[in-house]
C-alpha cells in the first residue's frame, strides 16, 4: 500500500494558526448518490472562517485540495473530536505539498476542514474565492494526469463561457481577455471590461463557469 497511514504524520504537523475568527460558518459535505467526491465553491473574507464537516471511516483514503485566487488562503484538517484551537492533522501552510492532502484515515467520525486567510491578510480584510475538492475512497487514489498543471492552451470554450457569464453581469460592454491560465484544478480567466477600473476574474472547471469576481472595490 503506497498511502502512509495518518498516524505516522499526525505528530509531525503543527497547526497553522489563522487569524482569530470573527465568524465561523459551518457546512456539511455530502456526496451525491453513487459519488465518492465533491467540489465545493466558496468565499472567505477578513478574519472569518468556513468550517466543513465530512463523515468518513477508519481505513478510508481522504484527498483534499484547495484551489484559490488568493495565495494567503489555506486550509487545516482535523480528526474527529478536534477543531480550530486544537492541533491540526494537516495544515497546508506548513506542508511541502502545498494546498493538497492525501492520506489514510485512522478514526471514524466527522473530520473537519477549515478554510481561512492568514493573519496578515485577515487584518487587511482581503477576500479569497476558492474551490475545495474532496474525495473519499476505499482504495488508495491514483494520481490522474489531468490533476497536474497543464501547459497547453486554454480551450476556447472556457473563454467563451466566461465571457458569456460576465455579460450577464455587465451587459454588452466591450471586453478584452487579459490573461488565461490553468490552475491546479480549474481555469482562471482575467477580463478587462470597458469602464471598470480593475479586471474581472472568471473560474471554470472545464465544463462550466463556476464563479466570477471583480478584482477592484465595489
């Protein structure tokens, strides 16, 4: 078995401390019937925290990755009966693997995942849009080629979908694509809209536009 039980790592990972949360919003992750994974989109601002609870069994393999438009955003993973303020099983800010965790579970019950901004970004009242990818399997996951950053061009459909989504927000104003790139698990398109001081950003999962965000104030 290639996956290393979490028992061997839990004592090695220190808790990455987020800013003192003003508010914690809690949600439960439920997989659709017949599915072993879920994709959750959200946003965190300032010193607020989003906490996701996920039920899993001992021996199962958990994979969690965070895709975000703000490098100050991270996630912590806690075993059952532990929560923010306790030692984290995994802290992406402290990991050489970045914002991705994969391991075999040593306990059954509700595991908690918190998404937050670090203290400096929290004090600056920054905002991070994110997509959290979570999967649970009975066997070790096999790394898929598409999960790795790709170097090929962004499909035109992705750009067209993003422009169409923006038109619903800004109308028929002239738009210019500034940048288009592939993230770890999504495409990110930046668009200049005539009359706007800052660009708009669109997120696309390869199938559909999953969110848009204005990069300026207001």
